[in-house]
C-alpha cells in the first residue's frame, strides 16, 4: 500500500499529469488498465484565478474518476492563495505543487524547475501551500537545474520540513529536459533521510524499466507519463511484470483498434465532434507508432475533421469497428 497523508492507495502505479494529455477521457481509459491514482493536467494558478473556460474544462471530472490528483504551478503568493480558495469547490484527493516543469515559458516566469534555483523562495511557497491546503500535499521536483547544480536532496528535505506528505521526482535535470539517461543513483540518494514516500518518474516505458526504477532507487511508487502515450495498457503490463516477471505482449491490432474507438468516442462526447477529433489526432499517431502499414494513414490522420473519417482510417489500418 502507498500512503500519502490520508490517501491510501493499493497500487504503486500513478498516471502523472501531462499538459494536453491527461484530460478526463484519457484518465478514465488509463484507469481501466490499472492506473489507480491519476492527475489532471498541470494547472497554472493564474489561470485558475482568472477562471478561464479552458481551465474549468481541465478540472472536469466524474464519479469514476477517483482517486484524483490536482497539480498546480505558480510562484506568486496572491495567485496561489486565490487559486487554492477557488479549487476547494472541486473534488480532489491530493494536491501536488510543480517545481519540475522544464518548459522555457514556465521557467522564464520563475515557476516549475526555475524554483530549484531559489531554495528560500521554494520553502516559502511550499509552506504557504501546506498551510492553506485542505488535501494531502506533494511536491514534484527534478534533480536540479543542471549537472553542476544537482540539489534535489536539499530541496527534498526542505519540502519535508515544510510538511509535505510525499515527493515526486523526475530523474533528470532541468537542462536535460527529457533527453539523456535517468540517474537512478541520484534518485536513490534523494531517498536517504526522507520520512515521506518518494515517487519516481522518468523513462518508465515497460515492466522491466519499472522494476529497474523500483529496485535501483528504493522508491515507494511510480509516476508513469510518456510511457502511457499510445500505450495505456502499460499499467497492466507493469503490474503483471512486477508480480510474475512475465512480459505481456503488445495487444493484437484489432484490440488496439477497439481501444482507439473507445478513446475517440469519449473525446467526441466530452469535447464535441470538432474539438474531440482534433484532440484525438495526436493520440492516433502514438497508438500507431511502429506499425509500418499505417504510415501512409498517419499523414492523412492529421487532416481528418469528423468522427467517421477517423473511424475509417483506424479500420483501414488496424481492424474493424
């Protein structure tokens, strides 16, 4: 069991927040394959404060979408406090504060992994969040800004002293982005001295890599992100590998087609046909990665506008509805 504050989870596997990815349709799909805890897309505190239409849609949920995590991003006290007040009206089970995002537009504002260079400001913000949160609080960090300023252990202890209930860590620095190798030894070093659960992420693309992360870092849980793209069944694969050591083969193409139809229809139902199809198009590319016979259809998929058009190219490339 993975315990984060008052939240008790039977599974170590978590669907991490991903911008433009972990919307309600995708979360519900991943839950069917074993993602017990899932996060909404990262939410900027300024956007929450301004009550943007897009942000309200990102916060949409339903009864089956539980337990549910919320990840916020910010560095300005007034917006953080205002957003927390607004978010109390929503049903979530855990609040995560992002100090890991490496995007240029984010760090330029001093947010995300930009806070790793400002330990005093980081501490001030985390204390503020913990004090005003009605939920268990976790923090997401990276190893540091770059290879010459790896300070994850220091930041982790600060977060713990501020009263957070868990720590998420991506095993790369800000400047690495998503390139290079995950540093398992560095994650293991961060775990030393922590009394709170450490949940690791980075390159969890298979059951064997999930086991490698657990074995080499001693982490309490795994946050799966890019490994689930076009592969929502990865949660089932990881669970099977951890329990039996057996590798589950990639689903048959007709099974993948069925999953794609389900995902497409949930996108259309949630967003409406026009927007739902546009949003699903990127998922089509991920689902069909590595399948040579659909190569000519992938370019075509970027131009489809209706559900029927998407159904046609899925059926043509993978199977029948």
